[in-house]
């Protein structure tokens, strides 16, 4: 949608489009993060046990993913706190 078309929309329609674009961007960011987490944890945890993860590898994957998500949450909270201090 070009700028001229956006100008012809009501404020509510513009806001709806912006919200949809933000949701799509957030979904892409989350998908990228999940892909990086999976690749990183698989590289760290998967051995040569064949085509299935053994129980040790499964446990490693679960703990790795938990740490990755916990770290992401802490970073997000720190960024939100920092943004709040700037306003």
C-alpha cells in the first residue's frame, strides 16, 4: 500500500493496518528466534545416536531451550525497563 492510499484511509483503518504489520513483524521475529534456538541447541546437544535423540540429548535440548527462552525474557525485561527510564 502506497502513501497516497494510506492518506485516504480513516485513522482507525490506518491503525488496524499498522497493528497487522506489527503482528506480522512480531511473528517473523519469533519464528527467526525459534529457528536460531533450535539450531543452536541441536548443535550443542545432538550427538551421533542415530536418527533419534536419546534421553540425555532430549534433556539437554529441553534445558538449552529453557535457558534460551529465560535469557530472552530477561533481555526483553531489561530493554523495557530501559525504555521506561528514557521517557
